């Protein structure tokens, strides 16, 4: 399998990714247009119907393989088929219906109130759609690429998706016990969905590729989040979100939190105190400089000083070495798009020697 894999040195890449989780190495995940494609991959024509374009397994898998065949993955980057049908797939499995747009998917709330119990339904239409996509991706990967677990999302974000953010915010202050019960059920659904999906996607090296934010590691690996944290106080975050998040991170072998926007920073102290949470990713809002800008160096140092690894996204090629010098290479993950393969290879040599 390794000899067929679309990567120049996947052994080294895995070691760098594992070292990043452990806080002992740097993971430079860098991609570029490949000078010579790995293979010629024909695609199935994309349907005009948006729902079909998002959900047809052959369309999705052949398009992914075509793109991956023409993409150079350097350093700790690796090729994988992204099997998500919009972020927040777990909400679909618990009752939401999707709306499809050319570049995104949204979800219609389905809970009438917080008294409704939640349980993963393996007969759910959208569950079957996802599993069919994953199964075909695993079949067509043929050892050339990995297959990613979709961005399930969890906790208060999924509850807000199911109930509707406005209604949920009005209810959780008076119905905290009900909110906690539903969040615990969302955790159980996450664990079951993850196990079912990982049975199809666990790779030959015993690893999991979690599609969101390009993370890989041995065992059960996921990005976790709570974007709804910007709407609640630190006290309510600790009461409602942290217990289930801690349970989730404990259940996983590797967990990285997606910290989204400066308004979420008030919850960083609570996140840094979650012992089984191993890494934190930072996403600046679009009005601010990208993740490689020097203004974020103090944030990355603060995270690393608490023993967590950090992921910086949208780093420009010229920002890589200054970021390493200012923050330190150990426990630093950088996602970079090079202008071409030559620039990417040069940067890999500069970082790793």
C-alpha cells in the first residue's frame, strides 16, 4: 500500500504529525499544483441539480481523486478524500434537513423543544447517503489516498443546529438540565457515528484522517468545536460545554479544538485547562490577518506554554520561518499553499533540512 500512496515520503509525514501531537516536532502541511500528475483520473459529469452534485458518490469521489492526482502534498500534508456533505453532518443524522448551495450547505432546525430526546438513527436517509459516499471512497482510494471522516460537529453547536440558535439561547438559561441531557445524547451519537465511520476509514497505519483542518493521527482523531461559545458567558461555557467536551476529548485518542474568531478568546482559559485536549487551532475572522501574521504569535506562545500543540492556518510561505523562530517549531502545525511545487519543495527543505 505504501508504494502506491500519492506522497513522496509518507513515513516522514506521519512521524511529523505524530511528533506535532506530542509537542516534539513541527508539522508543515504544504500543498501546490503538481508539476506532473500522479495519474489521469476521469470524472463523472457534475449534475445541474445541487443536491445530486453534493451527494452523488461517483461525482464526489472522481472529482476528489482528479484534484488529488494533480496536487503535490509536501511535508506533513497528505492526500485524502473529503467525504463531508457540509459541516455539521451529525445534525443531519439526528433529524435536520439540509439546504444546498453551490459552495455550502445549511440546515433546518427540527426540534420543537428541548424535551425531545436525541438518538442516532442508522436508517436515517442522510446517514445512508454519507455512508454510501464513504464506502465508495474507501473502495476507489486503492491505497493511493486516505479517506476522511466528515466534519461531524458536536456539543452546543449541534444542539443549536437542531433547535435553532435563537430559540436555544432563550431556553438554555431556564432549561439547563434539559440542555445538558441533549448535549450528552449528542456526545453518544458522535461516538457511535465515529465508530461506524472509522470502521471503513481507518488506514493501514492504524490512523484516522479527520477531514476538517487536515489532521491525522493514530487511533481515533477529531477536530472538536463550539462556535456557539461566542453567545454565552465563560461561566455558562464551563457549565454546559466543558463537561461534554472533556468526555469527548477523553474518548478520542487525539483531539484538537477549533477556536473561531477573537470573540471566542474569552473561553481560551477554560479550554487550556481541559487535560485530554491536546491541540488548539486558531481561525481569525475574515476582517483580520491570516494565521501566520505576527499579531498571533503571542497567542500561539500562550497555548504552547500550557502544554498544548497549536495549528496556524492560512500561513503564507514567507511567514513560515518567522513563525517558527518566534513561536518555536515543537508543537507547531502550519497549513500553507505554495505558489508552485518548486517553492513548496524549497520550503520543506528549509524547515526540515
